[in-house]
C-alpha cells in the first residue's frame, strides 16, 4: 500500500487501453505517474473515481470501437477522461459524448495527469507536498523561465541540439499555463518563455487545444502568448524566428499585454552564409519585417545573437553583416566566434576561417554594435520607463527595463531607490546612458528633486 493510501482512502483511477503497443506503453506511463502520486488502480468501473479511455484512431473500425468504449465507460462510471490517437479529433468525441471531462491527444501525459488531478485531486502528502506548488527554482523569486517545448525540428548546420534532444515536443497549452499561474501565485513578476524555437510551438501536436480556466486554448505561439499576457506578470519571449505568423504577436506587445521584446537569434545576414547554416526563415525579408514591427510597436526591443567566422565566411559576407547590423539597429546583441562543435555538420564545410580572422571580425562587430547600442540608449535619456528591480543595496538598486532580459542584456542602475525591494515594478526617469546600461531615478524621487 502506498503511504498516502495507508492514511486515507486513495483516489482511484480505472483505465481502458485500446490500440497498438505504443498506446499500451502510453497507458503504462500514465498509470506509473498516477501511482507514484498515490492513486490506486481499479480493475472495474464501479471501483474507480474516474476512468481514462486511451483510444485508437488508426482505422475507421478502431475509431468506432474507441467511441463505443467511451460510451460504455460513461454508462458504467460517468466520469471519463479520453486520451490517445482519437483524442486528436476532440470535436468528434465531444459530439458523440458531450459528458467527457477532458480530451487529450497521444503522448500528452502531462495533460492526462492534469485532467485526473482536476477530476480527483491526489491526497495530501506531507513529504511530497513540502515541494512548493511552483516547484524548486534556481532563479530569484521574482522571475522564472517557462519552458514551452523541448527539442527542435530545424537542422542548423552548426548545432547539435536536435541530435541531443530530438525533434520538437511541445507541452500542452494548459500545462504551460497552469505552471505559469503557480509561478505568478508564488510571487513571480516576470515570465521568460523559452524553448529551442518558440515560434514553432505546437506544430508537432497539431496545435492541440487543452482546457484552461474552462475554455480551450490552442498550443500555438499567438494563443499561448495571449493567455500568458492575462496573468498580470511581464511576459518575455525568447528564441523566436521571424516567420510571418510572428507578426500577429506584435499587437499584443503594442497593447502592453506581452513585453515589447523579441529575442530572435539571427546568427548572420549574408544569404549565402544563412543558407550554409540552414537557418530557419533565412529567406524572410527581415529588415522590412523589423521596420513594420517597429512602426506598429515603437518601443519594441529586439535582441539577437550572431556567429562570426562561420566556415566559408568571406570579407564580403562579413561586410554585409556589418551593413545589415547598422540598418537593423538592434537593441541588444551577442556575438560568438564560430566553434567547431563535435558532431556539427558545419565542420565538413570548406574554407574554415582562421582563428585570427575570427577574432578580428569579432572585435569589429562588437565595436560597431557598441556604437549602435550607445546611440539607442542615449535616445532614452529624459524618458520615463518601467523597470523591474533585481537587487537593492541601501539607496541604490539594480533594475532592468522591458528591453533587458536577466543575465544577457543591460541594466538600469537606480539611485535614490530607498525602500524598493527585488521584484518591484516601477516607473523611473532615465538620466544617463552608457554603451550598454542606463542610469535612472524613480519618478517620485525625480519629482521631489525638481
Ligand atoms: S540552432 Fe536553434 S533552431 Fe537551429 S537546430 Fe539548433 S536549436 Fe534548432
């Protein structure tokens, strides 16, 4: 008997598993998770608090059998959660059986387990429940990373992440949103959305809908950004590629529900090098797209990373990159010298760039960007901008503007900041700028000094 069940009657789950061995393994995984949380497994309908029907949708006959099994479980027990291959066709299931509590697709273990939690909560366990609901985090209390997917379907030639982590695997939207809710309830004021390719979110699960706050939310870049924007925290989007559908998120930024910040790893600007890198969206007309985004959302900050010295990069390619950088006037930029990572396809390309040339190009790149950054930041002097406080030291504080992600971007150094605490969000007046950081005072202190 599990420890929980020894103290009180364990919540009990039944399962009807249809279909192929892959579906059977899915059922085993679901049951293993639930068992480890203290649920008991019932072999009959009437002993179960809720029944999971793991369906098959491969052939018409299998679909009919699945619908029939759902009907039987509803008739015998009444509380039914549907998962598996037929779960991809939620409308069909709900049309036939509107009483089902939840519908999730294949391999959506997190979503099934969450639906079981919603239907029959696990018993309180003082050992496991010592872990806070938002999990154990290594970031400060006021910001948190929110991973929406794992793996990547792209095959950039310098990268071995797909070999290490596999193809894109998106989390159900409801699972992401529930985690975000818990984080906000625990005091997080800024959510940093991460993945390998945020704009591709949901592609692998056909943008499946899952229920959050009583309504379906699609696992889609725009929908998840919109839903996260309702939680009252800053929402910052990382690792976005400039696909056309990213245009749709700009109005959310202009309206203030998502931070006007996009982290887009461009990596280069020369079409020849981008093609050799096999970068996603390398054929997009990015400068025109950036101009349109900025026209729509003038405060939009764009952060990016670049690689110099990629195999075959000529002086002409590099000059093109510097010209592009001058025109793009990105707000925040990181630059790396190409490294031949073991196992990366790019290592087989001809004409490796000598280390001394990489170094020289990196220096020129950084100088060019420092001048762009200094100009961009100087234009903010005198403006009132919102910041989030990271650390306080007496009357001084270190904060970040909406254009600055933690660890990778710049800072806003505050003076006359007595009484502030980490996580506070307040308006400040920018007084000074250097190449990467701003210096400011809180609006109140600024007014008092006038
Ligand atoms: S660089 Fe990014 S987009 Fe390209 S393969 Fe690696 S993880 Fe995917």
